[in-house]
């Protein structure tokens, strides 16, 4: 297979926008459901079948320079596990650049996962250590949202949202936006990676990171800087034992999972770089996938919801063939 497109620059969304009602104006106006094509074989497939049937040109390579590879040893084990996250410079460019510098300097090596709170977050890193070392990354200006860029053409969800005027998918990301304010942001879906902070907006940074490990805490949207999303190995974070201290922080009597290394994939030897692909949210089969999640087509589902929430449409990711 030959796929040479990479995030964050994706192919044109013209085909899918035609299905969705056309162009930026439609995306930022009243969302409408794409018309069903009953003649298409895709219209009868389940989500799993659609993902399996997606053609090679529907899959995009994930750029190794935008993949963070975290390796840590869970308590009671001897071998490291690996969690891979895709970074989002489109939404938090300063945080991603600062994190990349920390990864290049091997800041996280030898630190620990410090918190595991069920159905909320797992957290790692050490902002105090960054400050003590004179490193930038413990406290930088917040990037809670971003200006909607020219050419912003998301695939909108037609079902509305409690927390944002509009939601949909853009350049491989779930995205919320406010057309009137001209701002966009990432929603707190399962697996999203953010920078921990104190009460002040600028008191956080990528020296202390967390990943959402349960139901989507959307009330955190635009209150914390989100800078990426776990795309492989999330199970290693969701199965961590709960910390015994308040908010799930590990207590002094608990063994903390130790971080072996954290690098950009592009910093690793070629044979160690994860080769991952994500389904192109600008491909027509993705629109059909959203409809299959809105109204499930499997034999078990008796009541079809005819609704889809932004965090209930996780982006399919696979190992590149």
C-alpha cells in the first residue's frame, strides 16, 4: 500500500462536504444530516464492517513527528508497556512545541505516573521538577481554544451538543466551535491528553500531563489546554490501580508506575517507531461510519437512537499494513 498523506495536512474534504450540505457556510450554519444512500453497500454495514471495508485511500499515515511514545512499567511488572498519543499543534501550538522540547531533552525519563482516578484521568510528569530545572513547561500561557482558521471545513454532527454551539470532525479531530466568536476547541473525550494546571489559567503546562480515562468530562472544555489524544495503548492507562490519596494521587505506600522513556516517534530508531494510520474524517466512508454509530445496524440493537454525541465517535486507528 502507498499512502503518503500525513496529519495535520489532509486531503480536500470536498466530497464529504457535498454530502454534508456544502462548504464552510453549511458547516458553521445549522448542521444537517448527510442524506442516506440506500444503494450503497456501505449503508447496510455495521461500524466494524465499515472500518474493515475502508479502502486504502481512506487511511492516513500519522506523522512520527506528532506521535508521543510513552513507555512505563506498571507496578508489580517488569516489562514496560507503551502508550502512543497524537499531538495537536492545530489547537495548542505552544504546548506542543514546548512538549516536543521536553521530550527531546528526555525530561520524563525516570519520572512516574502520579495519579489514577477511575472514570476521570491518569496523570504523569512533574511540573515542580521542570521549574526546579529551569525548564519551560511547568507554566505557560493557556491555549484553551484557538481562532478558527481560514479553510475550516469540519464535518458537522447534526444532533446538537450540550456544551458547544457546533461540533463535528476536522483534520482527524473531534472539534467544537462557536461561529459567532470565531473560536474552536477540542472536547474532553475519552483518551484526550491535556496539561494539568492550578487555579490560574497560566499555571499549567506540558511538564504535567493527563489523559481522560473514562466518561467524557466535558465541563472541563476550555478550562484546560488539550494538546493531543491517545491513539494506541489506552488500556494501559485505564487499568492502572487507583491512587489512595485525594483525587486518585498515589500515596507514599503505593508503588508508582515508573516512566522508562517518553519520546517523539521521530526521535526513535526506525525499527521502534509505531507505524499507525487513522481513518480520514474527510472520506465519504467516514460519513457513513458516523451514521452507523447514530443508528446501529447490528443484530443486538433493538432501539436505534438516531443521535450521536461527539465523544461517542472515536477515530478508528490501525497499524499500517
